[in-house]
C-alpha cells in the first residue's frame, strides 16, 4: 500500500491509515512495519460466499489528512 501510494513507511503511522471491510468483521489490516495489506482474520470462503462461484471481499483504505 505504501509503495502504491508513493509513501515512505514512517508516513503510514503518521497519517492514520485504516482499512475498512464490508460488514462487521475486519478481514484486512495494514502491516505497520512493511506497509503491506495483510489478512487480519481467518477468511472462510464457504461461509462467506456460499453458492457463489466468484467470491469478492471489498475493503477501503481511509487516510486521515491531506494527500
């Protein structure tokens, strides 16, 4: 994420980044030391996408302050 936005790693913690998933469970997080998007929760495809061939989980990256 840091690389895609053209930011240095210290800027991630300074700017207040948050990853928000649909629903109550937050499946993704931003790793503070690497800037990578990582799974924060076990993802059970059969439970989430029962009877659906293509399973998609959406999340948003929220950045506080100006970019």
